[in-house]
């Protein structure tokens, strides 16, 4: 993995910036710091300001595991071009079938997990998130959640940071949804930044000359060839993108 913000890799970033590129970002851990209570996650003011400027100069998308409605509230006032929610399900594949499936998982899991200390089941309409960040014995609880989730029908289990995501097995993942978005917006290339297991689908969704995949935090096993060191460096990355397309923000 190469560090994106050192000089030679920066050249690759600038080359992508000059092309017909779609910029796409995960939300939690990428645009916004991870916080103990996920419902309090928000971008720093410095990031908001940069993202607003960037989205005036480039086609921009947010691709998140949050529901689309939840994500829209958090990026409030910023005119990004596309918001893809539920790990790729929304808006393109939001169906009554997936809604019913998610409800059935919830009714199976609620009686066994709902009462556990620190466990929170989040119904995101088209997928389910089981949060265990606030558990005292996280390892044991994670094993229990995995065992229960493995028995659910038509489910794909996507581990995350102290959360287990349960998404419809046949639904598009972040990579499929991202490719569809780039075609919809007539973009030839993609820059994608993400920090978690679900982002690996996006990192590997196109050939390396078509996607610049950047992971937040270096990792031994990732499909992303580039990394930034921490979530805080998202502002520096956005600055490079702004410098590469200067001077059209004020008349927007
Ligand atoms: Mg994330």
C-alpha cells in the first residue's frame, strides 16, 4: 500500500482529478470521525466546507451503510450529486421484498439479542445493523451475534467496526452501486475513499486504471492500493482535489 499524500502518489491523485472522474466517499470513519454513539456522527466543520466546494467542481457521491434518509440529514446543505445508502441497496434496489426480509430478520433477532447489555439493533429498512460498541464483553457478544445472524435466510453478513451488518444477499453491494452511479453520471473514472470491510467491494469494483481506491488507515489486506493515515487526513485529500480544479467555486 502506498501513502497517497506523498509526492509520487499525489501525482496519480492529480491525474485522476484532471480526468472525467466521479469522487465518492464513505461517511463514517471517512468523511466523519467514528464516535462512540453512531447517531451523533457528523463531519467536522472544516470537512463540510471542503466537501461543499469539492461538490461544486466535481460530480460527488456519498456511499454509506447508513440509510439514505439518515445520510441525507448528515450531509444536509451540501449539494452532493448522489447519495447511496444501505451499503448499495438505496436508492436503486430499495424494494418491498427487501423491506419485508429485513423485518423478518428483526423479528428473529429481537427476542435473542434485544435484551443484551450494550447491543442495539438498528432497522435501516433495507438492511439491519447490530451495534455492540457499548458491550462490556465485545468478543463474546460478537460471536453470539455472528452465530445468530448465520442462521438468517437470504442474508449477507458484512462485519464492520463494532457492528455487524446484515444485508439482502441478492442486493447490490457498494461496488455495484458505485459502478452504476459512475455510468449514470457519465464518468470514466472513480476516486473512492473508505475505511471498512464493506468498502472493499467498492475498492475492487473496476480495473486499477479506472478506480483510485484509497483506504483510511493502512491495512495488511485491502484491495485499495493507496491509504491515508487517519480520518483527519480527509481534509488534506480534499485540498489536493480543490487545488487540481481551482477557481469555479464562487460563481456557483
Ligand atoms: Mg466507514
